[in-house]
C-alpha cells in the first residue's frame, strides 16, 4: 500500500497539529500516511513574532521538501490571515513557485486556505468561531473570513498569548466558549480556528449538541490534504466535513 508523505511547516512551539492530523488520518479506511515537520521559531502569538516567523518560511519549505513529501501543509492559520484578505492564495502561490524552482513536485496547502475550502465545501454562509488569540488578532481572523464571503454571526476568543499555553487549553473551556455563542441561523461552528488549540475530541460531540456542522483547523487541514491527493473523504468520528463525502447538514 502506498504511504502518502505529509510535510508540516509549524511554529516551533506548536505540538497539537502533529498530534491531531495523524490521529485523524490514521482513521482513513485504506490510505496510509507518514508525517514530517519543520519548525519556525515562535513563542508568543503577536503580530511581531508572527512576522518574524513568516520570514523563516523559505528556509523551512526547502528543508521539508528534502523529505520528498506529497503535500505540505503550512500549519499556522493566524500567521497567514494577518497578511490581509487573500493572503492564503498569495502564500500558497509563492511556496508552489519556490518548490517548483527547487525541483520538488510537492503540493502546498495552508491552514488558512484549508479552513476557507472546508467552509465552502459544506456550503456555510453564516458561521460562528472560537479562537485562542488575543482580541486584536482574533478580530483579524474574523475580518479575514468575512473578506472571503462568510458572515460571522458571533465569535469568542480565549485571549491566550503564550503559544505553548494555547496547546494546553482544556476542552471544557473551549466548549464553554462555544456554548456562549449565539448560534441563531448559523450554518457551521469553527470550534478551533487555530491548529495549536486542541479540539479534535470535541468536534463530533459538539455537532450532536448544537445540531450544526462543527469543524476545526485540524479537520479542515485533513479535508484539504485528502482532496489534494484525490483520496476519498472518509474519516469516522470527526464531524460532517469528513464523513464519507457526505456534506449534508446535520439534522
């Protein structure tokens, strides 16, 4: 059986995406995956540190390209979204050009672009969001998604600046924030708009509780990776987005 090699470009203090993506994709009924990471230095989720981290992108892309991945995920959602409307397309195009010049056939996806792709896949119009960021950065995430044509009906942010601490946010705190949202006429809930904030164990349970599709940066990333590799979307226990190519709204 072919093993699909997945490259991850992650902030140095991130740990969650390297746990949740393998956990998700290990449930695929017939495809196998391996995961390989390269890191960009970043400890505090601030505009200055995100800019400094993004400056390391070219080095990290070529380092992970040496591992011959099939697809690379640029796994820092807010670092892309702070670049302004349409930034995920610009970043993915720049990385694709860099890979081509370097002789790598790897495909490129970003967590920011994957979330937009996933929301469109489930025909979401009006959405609600939970993020871990400080309020100014959270507002930029909201504005970015609105620039992509989504209506953000309500949002909450947990205002955690230390990126290592984001990776330790307990699920009950995330759910408490989600339960405080006004979900009237909302088509989908993004329960974690951050690859570092753990949420994988919450997605399916939250769908049952709220009665709407629930997704996260991790499930969106898995969806985008599967689509890029032309593999069926069939991951049990991870919400509507990843349910056997059935993107119907939860009853």
